[in-house]
C-alpha cells in the first residue's frame, strides 16, 4: 500500500510508514450512541410529560365543562328551581324575626349546649308624659343531657315587680305559669315518644310543635320533590325547549356573569309549571293546603290561550343563585325575582315581586363584604305602601358580630289599627355579641318623645333552678292530663287561619315568638271566661290592685 503522506510504498503488515512515521490502517473508533439514546429517552419522557399534562387538563376540563355541555338542561333547570325553593323556604321561615331581634330584642334560643341565657332589657321613655323606666327579663334555659327547657318572661315598672310567667318542659311534663297571679297554672302530659322527639328543641319551638301535635319539624324529601317536579310540572316540556346562555346577575352587590337556563311556555304547560312551583313552596313552608302563589297570581286554567310563563335560572360557580319568572294571562302580568345564595359569611335573600295591577313587594336580607372583614347588612321590606329598612355596618365572625346603623319605618296605611302621628319613624341601633353574650341597643325619636331599649345579654352555665316551675299555692294547677284538645282550648291556641286552613305562620320563627309572647303576656282568664269570675273570691280587692299594675 502507499503512504498517504509521503507516497512511498509500505508493507501491508505495517501500521506505520517507515519513511515518515505516519500511522496507517488504524481502526476508526465508532461514535457512541449513548447521547443519542439518552436524548431519545429524554425526548420521549418530555412527550410523555406533555401528554400527561394534556390528559390531566382534559380530565379536569371534562369534569368542569362536560357536565355543562352534556347535561340535560331540563334536569339542571329543575334542580336549580328546587334548590332555590328549598333554601328560600328556610329563609322565609325566619322573615321578620331578624328585625324583631334587632329592634325590640326578642329572639330564639339554641340547643347547642346546656346553658342559661338572660336578656335584661331596660326601657326608658318620656313618651308617656313623664320619664318612665321599665325592665323586661327573658330567661332561656336548656339542659343538653336531659332535654329539659324553659322560657321565662318577667317585667317590672319603676323598680317595682309587675309579674312573671313562663313555659316549662320537664321530661314528659309541660307546665304553663301565667302572668296573671290570680290564674291557675296549667299542666299537660306529653306522649312519651313525642317528648323524646321534642327534647332537641328549645322552649319556644317545642311549645308550638307540641300544640300542633308534632314531635319534630316536618322533613321534606327534596329529592322526591325534584322527581315530582320533573314528572309533573315539566312533563310535556322537551329538553330542546330550554336555552342556555350567560347573563349578568347581581350577587352580593356586584354584577357576576352567571350560567343561565331559560324556558318559555304557553297554555297548559305554563299552568303546569306555575302549579308545580306552588306545590314546591307549599311543601317547603309545611302547608300542603294553602295556595301560596295564589295570593299574588291567580292561574286562569279556563283561558289557556293567554297563559304564558318565561322562567330563567341563574347559577354561579355551579351553585344556583336565583330564578326569575315573567308570567301573564288575559288579566294581568307578574314579575318575580327570587334569589337565595350564601358563601361564607356573605348571603342574600331577595324577593322582588311586581304586578301589572299595581301590587308590589320587595324583601331583602343581605350580608355583603366590603373588604377587610367589614360587612354591610341590609334588611328591607317594601310593600309599596309600607316601607321598612335597617342598614348596619361592622364586623361578623361566625355567630359573633359588632354592628351599628340606622332604621327607617314609613307605616303608610299599614298600622294595624295603631294611630301614629309620624309619617316616618327613624332611629339608631347596634349589637355587640361575642360568645353568646353582649348588648343590643335601640333608640327611637318620635313626636311623643324618645324610647330607648338597652339589652344586656349574658350566656352562662345552666341554672337548673330555672327549669322547675313555681308552685301556685293559692289557685293551684289545672291538669289537662294528656288531652291536647283541652290544652289548646284552655290556652286559646289555634292551628288554623281565619279561613279555616292550616296556619302556616306556626311554622315561621316570628309566628312562634308571637304565639309564646302572647301567651306569657296574657292577662285574660282561660277560655271565654271573664274577670268577673274573680268577684267571688275573698281577695277580689287584691285583683283590683293587680288591674292598677296593668294600667
């Protein structure tokens, strides 16, 4: 072979040219494939990682998006309607109790633990011509272990005791001690199973449930109601009739983009939907016999051609927020916007109703955060004639609150027979409650003078003595045994409204407070008797002195 450098011949067996020393026939090292293999492996891993991320994104988006794309809009619409109805019925039960607690400091007890809570309300006023001072003491007692409970109301005027009354539940026994010291106490024996069911309720709730012959609140099977709503109210409506879109809706004072499902129905389908809504609300309020929606909108089934309803549901973050109804027939049209939504400490319950024949109702109970732990709290009722509003600001943390604000009341013609000189009443109020104890304060300025209510709330360990009713040694006790009808007749309790139907106010918090307060403040004798019966008693003069106290 020839040397590639000097060109001289070289023996084939040599690896080096003997003339110039140039290496000849040296084997070439093969390039390592390791970097390539590593690169391929890394590339494949990178692709797998990307694919994994894409798969995760697809799964996540599928969970979040596909139900909205693939779900039956009819079923989603029905679910939204039923959930909003359920939540709003729970809130409607408490309508009125919030302003009563804030303004006059009457509220409900809880059963979270054994306790005694004492609300001492000092009332100062010059509206009677002279400065006067009154004191009301409400005492709530509950024994968590045994379930015994009591509610006691006492009053004094200018530091002189007027009277005291209460309701007491001990085991199977109920005892009512009247405000009038010349009336008998009343005893009733509760059925054993009913008493067991009632032990988880505080005294005010327990009294009304007992008188309604109930051992617990009625539970609504909302899943069943949802199925019934779909099968009956929406029986002839196809899922293609529902439209999906996005719209703005006000949530906690801010406009939010919400998922919307709407449907337009005519004739019998419109009537079926309205009747289905009425059934849902009646169930939620614990009253199957009352036509709740009929009070604001009469469905004319005889003239189906003019019946139309446009109903829309709004959802935020997949949670139902509100539904809106626009309904009309040959005689009138109505607009109903019902919102019930809660997120943490924030909440809103709003009912806006308008009718073409001049009726209107607006109700709002809302708590909206304004940042840094501060909240704006609004309670408003506007019937077009009567207007009432409370505005408060402050802090809220769970059940603790530190709020202050103002209220406005324009009675219009709705004064319930009470003559008022003012067309508008305003005042200030505050509440500072922490751990169940604190203070409520209300001040009203009127043409007759001022009224100040200052309530100190003290929650502490149970005072078991308050669970035992005092003995009426002079007049004794009327024993109703286990005869509930006798008890209801004796205490003038009715579970029917003025039309003979079921009185659904018994299911409302304010209605229950009113029932018990009316009982405890009762000055009249039982049944239809009058105070003339007391003329036969030797101590009738003592009774006349009692009348002076009442004046």
